[in-house]
């Protein structure tokens, strides 16, 4: 292989597209989201063009391999399709259909009608970009609501990509190949940085929305809610927890879970760390020094911290004590009435009283027990 401007340009383009392919493939493996699979497949399509071009240039002296333009058209289509997947929830079956059907059609067209050539593929690429730009502009409100400031970058990216594709049709035909590849590399770099920034912005928005939903749920919860790290240090408490124990949120975040009960909580927390979940009743100390009985339900979160909900069961304990006392009183009255009844029956039997009279005695004892 001769080291010249064309070979160097192709190798740089291959290296950059390979990095982009591995980046989005790693995201797909980690998150199992189909839009990352589509993005990885798009960069794979982009990668095929310069690889075949490099092979053709060094073996036949010709770089215009029929697949070169086709791979660019397919890659552009997949990238634009991936952008739409950021904004719309589409079923897996529909994603697979709209991903592979156009590729199959374009591939068969190039295979059986080779005279279409790379120029036709670039023309299709231009149409794809124009269609995407029209959709993005007409659906501006939806895209802005979801992407925020990234919408502007999306429009800029589409305009630059359209200019580049149009350049292959009208501006670049007589330009040196190295210049074409240079502009292609610049566009690819901009494209890759756009998707990295765009994905980060979307993920950040989703995280903020998730945090807002979580706070809305926890702040309106009737239970005290805590999140502690693996050492037991408080990371988050809701308003109900502050109200129940008398500490402010700032005070809680400087405390450890064992501060509320230094006798039993260390062993309880150790059990939670070992098992990952816990449901128990404990006595916890308030800021004024008094203790309250609580139900605690805790579970380990995916990030290693622990989520715990806590409910004051003072009233329930009081009700249980009252019921227990009533039960004992009732059992005592039954026992006393039973003894009294047995004595009455014994007296009746010794005096020769008839069964009817015994029944009356039973009724009199029953009325007495009711009073």
C-alpha cells in the first residue's frame, strides 16, 4: 500500500467510523435500547464504504466501488431513523421493519441495476436528509419540548449534512479525492459529537424528569422515606421524615442511620446490607429524646444505596394494647361466669331442681354477664 493522501484520508475515515461504531455498540450492550443498535448499524454501513474504497484503490486503482455510495445512503438513512427513535416510542417489530426493509430494497436495486451507480445513492442520501429536515421543522414544538437546546444543533446538523450531500452532486465532482474525504471526515466528526451531546442532553432531561417524579411521590407520601448509602449515612429524607423525627433535611444529611437507635439499628442495618431487604418494627429516637415505635420496610437500590419507608405505629400499638386488655377482661368474665354457672348447676342438682329451672338459672347468669 502506497502512503499517499488518499490512503491516509481513507485510513483516518475508517478509524474514526470504527470508533463511532464501537461507541454506540457499547451503549447498546449496556442499555439494550434499539436506537443505539440502529446507530451502531449506521456507522457500520458508513464503515463499509471506505474499507471497500481502500481495497479497490490499492488493487485496481479505482476508488468508486458501487457499494461506496450505497453504504453512505444507508448510513444516512439509519442515522436519521435513529434520531426519530429518540422522540417517538416505536415497537421493536416496527423498528426492525423500517430498519432493514429500505436497506434490502436499496441493496437489490444496486445489485440488479448497477448503472444507478454511486451518484444515484448520493441523490437518495440527499432526499433522506431533506425529508428529515422537513419533519424536524414541521414538528418543531414536539422536538423542542423533548430536546430543548439540542433542537438547534439537530437543525444545524441536518443543514450541514444536506450541504455535504449536495456538494457530492454539484460541487465535489471535479475536486481532488483527498479534499472530498477531508470534508467527509469533518462532517463525520461533527455528526459523532452531535450524537454524543444529543444523547447526553436527552439522558439528562430524562434523569431530571425521573427525579421530579420521585420527589413528587416521596414528598406527598404519608410515610417517612429515607435513602442511605452503604455506610448508613443519610442521602435523602422527605418532608414527612423531618416532621416525624424533628430534624431538618440538612441535619439528617449529616447523620448516620444508627443515630436514631444505637442499640438495635447497627445489627439491623448489618442484616439489611447482607440480605438486601428488611421488614421489621423498631423503636426510634426523636430529636426531643422520646422514642416512637415504627414499621420499617427497606430494600437495596441498583446503585447500592438503600431505600427505606418508615411509618409511625404509635396509634396502632395503642389500639392493639386496648384490644389485648379487652380480650383479657372478656376471658376473665367468661371464666367467672363459668365458675358461677357450675356452682348454680351443682346447687340445683343437690336440691333436686328440674331441668326447666336449671335453664332459667342459665338465662339469669347470661343476662348478668351481659351487664
